[in-house]
C-alpha cells in the first residue's frame, strides 16, 4: 500500500482510471449509488481519447422482441457463433436505457424525415462534453492530466488503490479506495487514428503487473478504411460520398 513520499491523498470509495465513455459512465453509476468517486484521466476528461476526437457507433435497437432477435442473430453470424446471448441482451437493454438518458440530458440526436430520433451513433465532441458536465454535476472529483502509474496492492495481493502524476502541478497523487475501475482504453496509439495517441495500454500493463488474468484478448474490433492522408477511420463519415477503387 506504500505510495511515493509527498503524494497528495484523495479520499474515495471508488477510483476510476480513464475519462472516456466507459470511465465517465462508471463514475456516474457509482456516484448515483452514493459512492465518493475520484476519476483520474491522463488527458483532459471530455476531450482526450478516440471517442472525444471522432465519435462512436452504438448498437441501438428498439425494445421490440423481433427486432432484437434479428439483431442478435446477425451479430452471432458475424462473430462465428461465439457470443453469449444473455450478455448481448444486456448490452441492448443498457444501450437503450442510457441512450434515453442522454436524450433527457440534452444530447442533440438527429432526426429522420419522419421526425424519429436516430440513435445509432454519437458525435464525440458533443457526447463527451456532456459526459464531463454530468460527471462533475454528480460530485465526482476529476483529476485531469493525471496519469496513473501503478496500482497499489494490500498484503494479500488485492488491488487497493493507485498512484500517479499530476502533470500540471508537478507532484504525485494517491487514492486508496474500496474499488478501482480500469477504463483506460486499448493500445491503438501506433495506428495514428484520431484521438488514439493516449491509448497506450496503461491499464493492461498495470493490471498485468499485479498478476491479473486476461480473457478474450484475441478478439478485436478493427476500424474501417481511411484515406492515406487521413486519421479518421470510422465509417460514418464515408457514408456521405461515393468511393471508387
């Protein structure tokens, strides 16, 4: 549990590492249940990461049993029948509920010609700006420009906190919470994809250093085509034009 001398200590029940969609939703969920939450982001929460810079697709399906059955069957075929149905159903339901919350919070979903809200994608800047706002309103302490460097463990080897840098204050921070959530993203920095410069696998490394076991690391969701001179590799933007070989 030792931390570097001179570290600034923050008191919390839950520590979230990473300030992208996963991190901010985790922080909001914990705060909603009455937990004191600290969120540490290596960049500026709300603007760093691949989602903030570009956007993200959403597996949104209306709560119609036939529509959801068809959606799951399609994904099973794409994934070689390796999915677990109960998890797919949970993702669909959670996505539907959280998308409704975003709409209630004021996210500007576009509408089609019939006036129906289109919720299959999110524009990064608007989305993450809203998530930072809601996270702060929930009482979460946000440590910007504060990358975590190591997880702390107790005498039994269980993770019991983390320590890192506060780059703009030139000192260290330490949090010893009851739970740590690692939401630091993947390891896509070599792809040069827009916003991926901070995705350097920090969470994977810190977890591995404490002896964590990993699963499903053989699976990956590749991005789509991109012009040789471009850095945006998400297909939404290419639906607006004609592509030729």
